[in-house]
C-alpha cells in the first residue's frame, strides 16, 4: 500500500521489526526463535512526516528527534487513523516542539 498524498506534518504509524530476549508490553506478533532465548516481534512507532522528497522517499521524525527515511510504498508504513491520533497523541512528535529528553535509566 502506497502512502498517497503524503504531506509534511502527517502522522504515520510504522511497524518496526525488533529482536530481543524480552519483548515489551507494546510488542505484537511475538514469535520465539526456534533454538534460543530470543524473540522477534513488531512494535508500532508513531512518527511524523518531516519532508516529502521528490523520489518517493519520506523523511520521518521520531519523538526523540531521530530521523528515518522510508519509501512511501513501504508496506510497514500507514497513515494514523483518527483513533490513534486522539488516543496516542502524546506519542507523536511535533514539528515545532523540541525532542523528548532521553532518560538513560529507562532502558
């Protein structure tokens, strides 16, 4: 599914693949490794479109100020629905807001 008519400031959800020994509470589609203590899972990330590039790439902004370049046709990327924009509004970054401070003890 291609993210059509993407505009700067649009809120998007990216399904990020993760691997670890202990999935977090937001993990979805958790699968254990066949021989080991690791798990693979998906975590939905709530990002903002910072820039739409002419070559079909989108520059996405995280809450902590990191930037990711993703193809608009990436199947893991979708526009946030109204419910997500309302309920998870604090998880989305803002273009005019300073990035969230990193808490080194949180990890």
